């Protein structure tokens, strides 16, 4: 069974087969304080998880996230299997409905109409983002099994690497009243989305303004959409921007996926150029991130 969600002691208590698997595994490893397995993530289960985390020198928070899950079940390759599952299909020319065609290459996203598109000049922005936030990017890429290229491209597209960026949408009232109208931090994740994807209702604007936290939330959101996107860069860009993949038939939208501004292809166009810029940097500086398309294609 693969990791599918965060497990945290709260009310109502999380229930399900994954909780039961965790309880049985803890018992098998000798953490008898977990009590009788019942498939409910209660205080006893949290206590056993904390003891396990302490013994394994993990972050002791009582939460079963991908790292704790992988440690429990001796999963050594994290979630990189997701990338391996989709990489072959992404290397072939494909399209979304009646969009342009594209494919994934070592140099990045290659469109049939114009090849490898990049920003003008030197790749200063992606280089700075990687230099300043690379450690956190690699950390959360590994935890969630998301290619680092997608994280870097998202950061560049959303904020150009500004960790203090805040956007209040129309009809915003306050962070608590309208958490779906406020985005904060490097990856501009909606406050409501961050709380939902990380299953933590205590997340605040201030929390998201910490770069590593923003990267964690944004990367978790990208991972949550992978069954729809298959980590295909243009699809990731549009799903992140519009909340999912939806058809848009505008003549000005060559990708034919909804994105803002509606009726244009501006968002995905920028994303792809940043993505390709970063691939250029990876090649030029001989960088091989552990979790990346580039490392598999190189």
C-alpha cells in the first residue's frame, strides 16, 4: 500500500485501511503502546508514532507523512516510482484535446511548433531560486516524489522567487473568513489549499511566508494532482493555476487548458520557459538532482 495522505491525531479522528496498516506495522516493530488496532488514528497511535520517529531520528511530530510512512514500511525509493511510471509516455509527442503537440526531452519541454522555448538572456532567475532555496526544494521533492524542475518552474512562474509575495483575490475579507482568497509565499498556494493538502487547519499566512513551508505546501499540492497531470509540465502549470485541468477553446490559448488570464496561454508559456531554463542550468552546472526528470533522461 502506498502513502496516500497525512495521518494526524485530530477530531474527527482519521479512519481507514492506511491507519490500520500503520498500527499493525507498529505492533510488528514492537511499539505495543499503539494498543489494539482499530483503524482509528487516536492518541495511542500518535504516541507510538512519536516513539518510532524518535528511535529512527526523524522529526518527532506524531504525524505520518511520506518520510515516516516510508521508514515504517522500509520504502527506500520514496515516491520516485511515480516519475518512472509516466516518463516514457511524456517522451512521446502528445497533446490535450486539440492543443499543440509537445514532448519531454532532456533539454525540457519541446513543442512541435517551436522546439525548446526559453526566456531571453541568461537564466538568472532559476539560478537564483536554486541557489537560495535548493535545499528545501530537494527535501520536499524527495518527500512527495515530485520532480525538482516542476517546483522550480512553479516558484519562478508564481513569484520569480519572492518569498514575501502575497496576493489577495477579489472579495477577500480576511485570512480566516476567506482563506480561499489569499495566497502567500514563494509558491503562492492558497491558504485554504495549504490547509487542505497538508490536513492542517492551523496553517497561517505567516507560516506560508517561511520559504520551506511554502515549498512544502506547493509541492504537496502538485503531488496531490499527479493522477490528473502525470507530472506533465504544461498540465502541472495549468492544474496548479486553475485548480484542475479544464478545456478552454480560445484561439489565443495554444495549450487548450484553462489558465489565468482566461483565454490566454500566458501562464503555461511562462512555466515552460522557466522549466527549460532550469534544465539548461542542470546541464551547464552538471547537477543531477535525486528526484527529477532530467536525471532520468540524462
